[in-house]
C-alpha cells in the first residue's frame, strides 16, 4: 500500500532497517550505501528506494506488518501442530501429507472463520465471503485489506494479506514451515505491488505480481497468480475430478479438439492410452512392462471402454504395428512435445446439461494459472454417457467460439 511509501523521509538508519527484501534477505547494495558517507549514502538510499518502488517488487516490509504476519502464521500453525505431529510423513525428505490429513487441517482452520484454502485444483475456499466482499469493494475503488490462509501438501502454509489503496493493490506474502522440532518458523516474507488484477464473473481472483524483467534476469519470471474465491458446486467438482483432471490438456487431445462419433480420426490414441490407463487402474502406466509396444488386446479394450469406437477404427487411426500386433507408445519429451502454457491448464466444469438420452453435456473451461492467468482459455462442451455400473464413456467434444484457433496446434505423440 502507498502508506508504506511515507517512510522515505526518515533517517538513513531507519530506512535501511525497513528495507527487507523477499524472503527477509537484506539487499547487499543497501549495505554498501549504509557504509558510505552519510550525505552520499542517504542520497543513494533514496534513489534505491525510488527505483524499487517503481519496479514494484522486493518492497520494504513494514516492521509492524512483519511482526503481525509472523505471529499470525505461528498462531495458525499452532492450531494444526498436533495433527502434523501425529501424521504419517513417510521417509522422503519432502513431506507430502495425505489428503485426509490436509482435510483435517483445513477443517481446523475453517473453525477460525478466516478464509482458508488448500492447493488442490478444485479446492473451495472456506469462509470466502469476506474476501469476496473485499474484492467487490476494490472493483468499486474502495480501500481495504483482507487476509487469506493457504495450506500446502507438506503441512506448511502461506499467509496472503492484500491491501488496496483505491488505486493500487499490494500483497504481503508470508510463508511458514515446520522445523526439525515440529515448531513453526517464518520462512519467507515479501511485499509486492500487483501489476494487474481482475475478479472474474466466475469468482476467480486473477492477479499478476510485479517481477524482475530482462535484462535484470535472463529467464522469464512468472508473476501470475490465481485464487478461487467463489466455490464450485459439489456436482461440478466431482465430475471435474472424476472425468477430466486425469486427462487435462497435455499429452493428449481428447479435450482440446473437435470430434464426435462420426469423426474420431484426429484423436491421439497413442498419447491418450497412459491417461486412460491411470484412470481405470488408479496407478501410473509403466511402459517398461511393454518394451516392444502395447499388446493389441490391452490397447483396444481400454480404448473401447472409454470411447465409442471399433477395433477396426482404432487400428486405422492409431499407430499400429500389424506384424507385432502392438501399438506404439513414447514418453513426452523434447523430440515430440513443445511445452506450452496452455498445456498446464486444468479443466473445470461450469455447467451440466442432462440430455434426453441420459447422457450429460458438460460445459468446461480450461483454467490456466501460469502466464496466461485466464479462467477460460477455451470453453468446450464434452458429452459423456454413464452406465448403471457407474462407468462412463466420452462421446464427443466441441470447442466453442472458435477457441481451437486460439490455442497451440496439437503435436501428436508419435508421427502417424
């Protein structure tokens, strides 16, 4: 917030003490300024602060705000410490807690009436009403502040405090982790101006942080961030998780191409196989078990379970070796896949239409949290049929509004 900028006129020592960069590290150049003669150092510090304010990142962290953030993080982590201590953390160096444990922690925080969320793609923010009101007021130009707490799979956390001064928005981000004694420690704190932001019709808070740019850095720094504020319905979330998340938009084109029962020749069956395999068996496809290719029966049976297609058409459309009676498969790599930001998107069901024949037509948005920072890169309609046994089959996909022309051309896993 701009109220922090009023510290510019104080003495050099006070200014220097306030200028704490991201993750709490002191800028080495400022140390040099502080050791210079007073009049030279003071002028240099003033110029340094002015430049940093214009850049918008690594901004001075107010001492009172830093203390508040640290105490707040320790208080919130203290509420879930018992859960973390008794949780199974496995033997890996990077702790990943079970979904059940994260859910228990989330419920503990929910009881505080603060806005809390997990990092799950389809997670609903608990107690979202106050952040929703804050953002709606910001859209009207009203000043305010709001805090969101985010719990991570490791049991660590991030506290995001957003400030709006009527013109610009800022975020004070503080992260806390567990130390070897199972005590919370402040790990990283930063204060950044938000370059652009939007509160979308669907209830996504999309914002882009000010970050270093070339030539200051040699690689692109992604300042894009998104928070789901307005909750999904239970039905939309269940269908998204069950039928869509395992496919998404990378490595196969089932959700990002136009097709139906009469036009299935353009699907990438060889790329699709590993995703359908994981959906059916609940485990990752192991290509080492098939060094000479995927046996015809296994490949075709899986495809016909999820798609309205015949064996003959599969052999015609997919990469198939008649001599060995196997289907080809290759890992995604630099030789057959050029990474795209769109490929990182995840599908989100926004509407459900029940058809007369018992099928469902899902309206789906591709949500991209990276670079594009878009809650609907494309919108498409996917028709799915369900059996009495609970199984489902994909019946067709239609990308709306010529969206297929706004995404990268699909690259097939194996040249056909």
